[in-house]
C-alpha cells in the first residue's frame, strides 16, 4: 500500500469519526453545483447516491479516490 493510499484511508477514517454524513449543502459546495445539477449528477451515476437524504462521507471519499486515481 502506498503512502498516499495510507493517508487517504486515515483522512477518511478521521472524517467519518467526526461527521459520517454529508448533507445537500456540503455536496453542492464540494462540487460547485446547484441542487438541480447535483440531482442530475446522482442520476447519471457521476457521484454516489444518497442514503436517507444524505451521502455517506466514507463512500464519497472512496469514490473520489477511485475517480482521481
């Protein structure tokens, strides 16, 4: 496992311990989009899907790591 991967996992673990869920506003700010665009991205599977109206922070971070690799 690379040092970068170890750092990503540690950051994900720490973030999940602090706040395991991401709300609509944070996701919009994270991707710089409106709510309507965020919904469209979700439907096109460009981002993970919500669970009970929120996103799992760990899932979003894992998805971002895969996409950026």
